[in-house]
C-alpha cells in the first residue's frame, strides 16, 4: 500500500518543482520503464526531458527501498519476527537427593606390612624355596645358605663347652675336699659359661643360614640366584602383606578437627574407574608438619581380591557433615563466566 502511494506520487500528474509540464503514468515514463525492463532503457531515458528523467530516478529509488523493506519484514527464511533467533533447549526436572558435606584428598597406597629380606651371615645360596610373585606362609624357608662353616663352628664350640664343663665338675669335687681354692673354681665356672655362649652363638649362626618368611604375604622378584655368594645386608627379595592394604594422605591443620579414628571414607583409583572402594581411618599422626601445616592420616582398605597394589595413586572422599536433602542441578546446565560458574 505504501509502495503504491509512493509510486503514484512519484509518477503522478502534478508538475515537479522547476519543471514546466505534467507526466502521466501512461506517458513517456511508462514507456521508458517498459524499455528498461526489456534491456533498452538507457536509450529511452536519454530521450526524456530533464523532468521525466528525475521522475524515473525517483521511481527507481522508491522500488529499491520497497524491496529492502520486504526483506526486513520477512525476518529471514523462517518468516519470523525481525531479529528472532531460535535456540534448541533440553529441560530436566530437578529432584531432591541426599547431600553430605565431604573432604577430598589424594593419597598413595602402602602395604600393611613390608620388608626387604637380607642375610645376617655371608654364604653361598644353595636353595631358593619360592616362585617369584607367589604367596608364602610365615616361617617358610625362602633361602638356604651353605651351612658347612656354621656346622663346623658349632661342633667346635660344643666340644669346648663339654671340656669346660668336665673341668668345672672336677674342680667342684676337689673344692669339696678343700684341695682347690674357691678362686680357681670360679675361674673354671666362668670359662665353662663362655664356652656355652660360644656354642649358642654357633648354633644361631647355623640357623641364620636359612632365611624364613617373617609373616604370610606375597613375595616379590628375587635379586639373586642359586650359587651366588651374598654378603651380610645384601638385598635378596621383598615380602609384603596386601590384605588389608593401607593408604596414607595428608590434610591441612584446619580440617583435622573434622576427622577421627574409625571414620569411613570412599576411595577411587584411576586403574579402576568404574569401582569405588571403602575404608576407614586407623591412625592420625600427632605431629603436624611445620612446612606444609598438614598432618598425615592413615586409612585401611580391604583387599581380599588382591586388586590393589602399593604405590597406586588414590582419590579419597570423607563425609564430615550431616546428610540433608538438596536440589541437584545438572552440571551441563552451568555456564562458565570468568572464574565462577553462573
């Protein structure tokens, strides 16, 4: 409607200012418009008088403005209001769930018992009584060293002990008849005690040629072979007890008042992402590290399946607050703005 009015005004019969005659829609302008549409408009426009050319130019401007208005009014291919943008959304119903205040920390697993076996006497290994990585029982012989020298020392010490005891017995009989002084009897008694001690020492050295498991557990990978000569204190193999297994972690001093021995906790491991393990606090270090202002805490976890190994990194969560109902918002509904979620 506005376009038709503009065109009527533009090509109407009234004279334009500064022009001396009228131009009707059926006159020269109409003919020129038709020629423009047929590709011959430039020659037709050049034959118009100045007033007609002005009217033709105004008509072209009005038509161009009308076309722009139609595009804006259309609102794009969808035909919606101008500036409208449709965004797909997903709706979720908020539900109340139990919520507990928790503390989170990271820790490292350690064996409940762990020892590196080392010989207390030197000698050559004559037998190894286990397979690498196998389970062993307390008292089981793990290594046997050559006992020849220890046996010889024991027999010598036992012989000397018998001689000393015989001499002491003879001295006691003589002393009862006052044929020997009390001082001589005391000296012989001391010598007999020394010989007895040497025999006991030789017996102990002989026993130490057999290295036994101090507790039941899992044996590691041995560092020696049969026939190898080992010295006192040389590393042979590691023995650990893995059930239960322990985890050490640290908490800042500001949070120590919120935990206590016997408190339960939940543990997760990168090696077992789909599983959660439970444990409980068994000890809290009474000394706070002055450098980190934190204290070490130790928890214990059941490991009857043997899945957990010393050295594994763990994530811990300790419940320290009362459980209450709270509306839980999906994490996908949060948008990050700066350092805070909105």
